[in-house]
């Protein structure tokens, strides 16, 4: 595994627009079933279950059984780690661009 494997998995999972919508919906609702989520999207329940499995594999979603239902909820830690990585990369580029600008102006 690489140093960024968790970030890699998160970015790959979030590359799909339906999965991003699921993350948004779960963020708004706190938790929900696949059936409830499917009702808010233009895809089947089976498709939602497959997308949730990818999100769960990336660590973005957790699930638990409540009676006969499986409920899904967001895990914020992987999103926060990815945001920190992106912020770090942006700061690196800002420093590089500032150095280029200083050289060009001198």
C-alpha cells in the first residue's frame, strides 16, 4: 500500500456522481436505508446498494443492521484526511507559484 492509499480509495469512490450524491444525502440525513436513498435518486435500489458498497469499501460509509433494515451513515474521518491531503497539495503549489512569480519579477 502506498502512503496515500486511503486518499486514493476516497478519490476513486467520489469520482462517480451518483456516489457523491449518496454522500450528500447521507450527510444531510445522518443515516438512511438503501431504499430511502434510492427514492431520492434516478437509479434502482440495487444500483444504490452497489454504490454504497464502494463507498463502504473506501471507508466513507458504515452500515449496521437495525431489525430487518440495513442503515448507512457517513464516516467523516476519510473525508477529513482527504481534505487535509488536498490542502497540503494546494499549499505546495501556492509556494511553487509564489517562487516562480518572485523569479519572474526580479
